[in-house]
C-alpha cells in the first residue's frame, strides 16, 4: 500500500471561480488511475469544478475545454 506522500495525484472539487478548494475527492499514485477518478468525479458532479493535480501542477480542469 502506498504511503500518503506517494499519492501525488489528487482529484479535487473547487469553487466555480477556481480560487477555493472545497474537497479532496481522491488521491492516487498512478496517473492513469487518477484520470479515471477525475472522469468519474466529473460524471458524478456535473455542475462542480473538478481538478486533477500532481502536487501544484494542474493536469485537468473541468472548466477548461478538453485538449486534443
């Protein structure tokens, strides 16, 4: 089992303006699993702003259009 510090990917619910973290929904050590958790969070909370981050780096943001 991974230690908390090894779970560098976080899936988070943010305020709609993107300035306030509301809740950490999940943590993962693997990016592929983190992306799946991000997609699941978006599906379960369609009106919430969801972010996938690796530490301070934002990887995906539900408020941004998908990258090609």
